[in-house]
């Protein structure tokens, strides 16, 4: 069954007045868009600067060559959301009135494009042969899924460029050398990519103009060059989350005195950090330091000349830096991977109360926090071995994440009395030791948008007061010991989009009143019975339907094709996200990370996956044809039921399908030849049925092993050892013996396979974890990437 993990990470407050790398003072802020601002030329577009329309013209229209090039651009990109639908020469309005196009008020030449990169995809942003901008001053292509920086930009004339932002793409090439030949540029941000290589050792041409250099979260290595000390205008340097090496003292003492933002944490820097390294950096507001090989050795009486607003420390030790308590302007404190003592804890909690955001991740604090009052707007305290009851919070707190600790009691928290209006929107206490029943006190927390209590030991029923949470968007109680029916009061949560209740002992029928806007419905591994309600077909936003491993019966509804969100071939381009207050997030929303079991692996996603899992129930009848209309479907599991009939030729409509499991049913007939063209199919299991005939030829089907087909005695042809009658010659003795073994072992194999499924497939096969958070660093980074 697919296990769904919801980790909706709400980024810490965006302190826009400090972080140069997060926001450029020369550029207008925007949400998840690309903004290409040109005087003469933009994106793939070529404008003929020799034919300007003079301001004394009576009627000024969009330049025809500009229009033609925009239309060419439209035909070369993928536009699933129809953002460019107004771009047409048939329209009465000219190109200056098209969506996202902005023209000069005097010349009517196109000077700006505003295109949402989450809906438009193109690998070729600048055409090699035609696009040669001469007046490009600002280029913003963030979150555009670009894969190669050199073909896109190396042929462009970027000598006038002042701002270059290519954040969060898929660049995996070496850091381009032309970047350091831009003589007028003041702002460079290539963060959150996969760029590798080293910074050049020679002084770059931008040494007199660069103010902000942001390359964090890449794969860059080597030494940090000495020429940084010659960048007299440099105010922001962000090189964190790379593989740079070298002595920290040499680097710090060589930095320019104008620095406001310095982020060097999570590299391989060595040596000792002390107060002596900061005597020239009196203007610092944002500081990030620390690595596994650094030693912090500050004088306990040192009072810095700077007043920080953001402080990130990694691997702090051996002593807690007492100078932190002198930072009265500090708004955000993030300490992680540290084994330092926070004693006296009373002093620390009192200081933390002044912070806008507090983040303590993977530290050895090991304290009872039952009597602590948390008073920061955002509190993230994961992996600290906190114990006792969930601490109380003030009305100021909007985000609380206490996941991965050893907290045992949630009742005092939920039923606490509080002065003033409660503002808590996010409550994450997953992976703790919470036990007992959830008290019927949820009516106290009507501000909640997100609740995640998965992987605990909670018992009893869902309290009826859940209906008081009218703003609730997602609700996860996965993997507890809860039972009973889903309360009718949940119907009042009219904004609910993610309902994750798998791995409990809930019973009764699947409610027919679930919100039609639901995106993830995960009820697997419970004791639900009865039929699938026909109302499921009205879930037009549904992307994940998991009803596996229950006691459901009847036929599968033939109206599932009405789940329109799975019909689009671009469905997987969507991102699960939850809108939040813009102040607390770079883009105005928080991502939802979710975990599913598919392809016999546990996979984590942020981009949505279209998945239907009805396995391990008692469904009978034929596979409904409506399923084969869900062309956005990527994973389909109907195994371990009593389905009959044949596989429709229309299964090939599922061109994006990556995993198909129809094993352990009563299916018969031939395997459709059309399946050989399903080029995305990585996992196929048709075992333990009554299929017959020759396995179709084709690159895709021939790539699977006999495991995909075993337990079908009448099947023949590769990869099975059994030859089909038309292919038989005179088989040798060994071949006959192999074919006999195939037939004799079919029942045994299918019996074992069924037993393995009952144990849960990942356990039966030796669970193969492919986690989104592949390392601890990745997990922490995903939480804080938008502010650090």
C-alpha cells in the first residue's frame, strides 16, 4: 500500500531587508515567476532595433517582428496551463496587449515578459543562432527547470547585464567561465542548482561592480579565492551548502568590510573561529558559520561590534557562544548538528522568547520541555530528544514543529488556556511517543491549517471537535493505533484537501461526504468495508487515491475517469502546496512533501504523482474502462483482488504510467500488444493470473524479468523459459526441465508472493528506501532553503 508522508515545511520568516541573496534591491519581488526585463531583447525573442516607431505617430502598434518572434517562442515551449493562449495573430489586439507582455509606452517595443515558470517549460531560453541581446540588463529565470546553462546563455551578449538570477533550476554543468567576465554586473544568484567546479583564482572582471554573489546549494569545491577581499562593493556572499575547503581564519580576515550577509556554513572549511576573525566585519546582519571540521573558540566576555538579525550555526562547540546573548536585534536563530550544552536552559528559553523564529535541529539538548512557554512566531525544534509533554505556546506562535523527539503527552497542550486569540496555523508533532487519546479540545484551535500527528501511539477515536477546524487543509494521523469510524463532523472541514489516515484500525464504510476538493485520500491499511462510494468519482482534484489493504468489496466504479485532475498529461508538473501568509514564505505557500510506496520502493515527492492503489481488497468484476482514460496516471495497483476478464487494449492510453501491478487476480486472455509502446513503464507485475499466449514483442515488455509474468502457466516466450508452440524446435533436456520447473513452482511462487504482500511488500522484499531527504543536511535544507 502507498504510505503517504506529509511534511509540509513552512519556511521561516523571510527577512527581506537583510537577505541580499533572497531578494535584490534592484529588482521587484515576485512569486514563482520569471521576469525578463530587456530594453531591446528578451528570452528567445529577437527585436530589430533599427525600426523604432517614433513618438509622433498617431497610432502605435506592436512591432511585427516582435510579434512574430513571440509567436515562435510560443510554439517552442510547453504551455499546459494555457498561459500563452492570448498570444495569437488572429486576435484583434496586438502583442502589447497579450498576457505577460509589456511594451515601452513611447516606442511600443516589447521590453518585458512575465511568465510563470511552473507552467511553461523550455530548455532553450536563448536561441544560439538568432538571440543576441545587446541591451539586456536584468535576467530572472528562477524555478524554470533549465538543464544546461551554457547552451542557453553562452552565445548571448550580456555585457550590459546588471542582474542575473537563475535560482533553483537543474543546471548540472561546470560553473561557466563567462560569468566572471561580466564587467558591469552587481547581482549574481545561481543558488539551488547542481553546478560543480571551482571559483577562478584570477580576479574577475566584475570586481568593481559586484554587490551580491550567491552560489549556495550547489556542488562547488576547492578553495575560496583571495580576490574576494578585492571586491570593494561586496555586501552579500552566500556560499553555504557546497564543498569548499580551506582555513576559515584566512577567509574571514580577507573579506571586505562592507559585508552585510555572510553564509559559509555546510562546507568543508577547517580551523578555529574566534572573535579575532570579525574585527573588520562590523556591518554584519546575516551570518552563517559551521562545519564538521570547524572549532568555535570565542572569548566568553566578547561583545561583537555587529548586531545580527539572522544567525545560523552548525556543529557548535565545544562551548555555547555566550556572545549570542548580546544580540538584542536577533530575529532568527538556527542551531543544528551541535553537541554543545545549552545550560542554563532557563536563560536560553528566556532569550529565545525575543526571537521571531527559533530553529533547533539535531542537537543534544535532551531536556524535559513540559514547562516551557514558546513565544516565537515560528518554532522548529526537530531531533533534539525533547521529552515530557508538548510545551505550551503563546498566542504569538503561528508555526510549531516538534517532530522527531520523544514527547509523550499532547493533552495539556491541546486543552491549555490562553489569553488572547490563538494564531497557530501549523502543528507538526509527528514521530514522537505521543500516547493516549486525542482530547476533545480541538475547538480551541480554529486557526489551524495543518495538523500532522503521524507515527505516534495515539489510541481511541478522532474527537468530534475536529469539525471545529473549518480552515483545516491537511490532516495526517497515519500510523497510530486509532480506531472507529471517521466522524461525521469532519464534513465541516470544508477546506480539507489532504486526508491521511492510513496504518490505523479505522472501520466502517468510506464516507460519501468527503470534500470534493480532496487531493490526497489515503485510507490504506485499515479495516474499512463495503463498496467504494460513487461520490469518489466527483473528486475532481484527486491525485492520490489509496484504499489498499482494507476489506472493501464490490466492483470498481466505472466513473473514475471523472477524476479530471488525473486526465491531464501535465498533472505531474503540479506541486502540492498550501497557501500561507506571505510574510512567512518566499512564495506565499508551503510545500507538501509526501511519501508513497510505488515500484516496490518508498519514494518521497514534492511534485504530485497520480496514483491509484486499490490492492489487497476483495474487489471483483472486470477492470473498468474508465481507468484507462486517466492518461496522467503514473502508478496503478489493483493486485490481490478477485478481478476477472482481460486487459483492455486501451491500457496503452496510460502513456505516463511508470508502475502497473495487476498480480494475484483472476485475469485471463492475452497481454495486449499495445503495452509494448508504454515507454515510461519501469515496473510491471502480471504474475499469478491466468494470462495465456505469447508475451508481446517490444523493447519495453522484453526488458522485464520472468518475475513480472510468473504464475501464468499458459504464458510463453521471453523472458520466460517456456517457448511458444510456433517457436518450438527440438528443446534440449535442460530446457524441458526448466519449463517443468516453471509450471511446478507457479502455485508456490504465488502463495509466497501473497504472503509477502500481507506482510507489506517493502518488508517482504527488504524495504528499499529512496528518500527525498537523502541526508540529514538535505532535510534541514528543505526547511530553511528559502531564507538562508
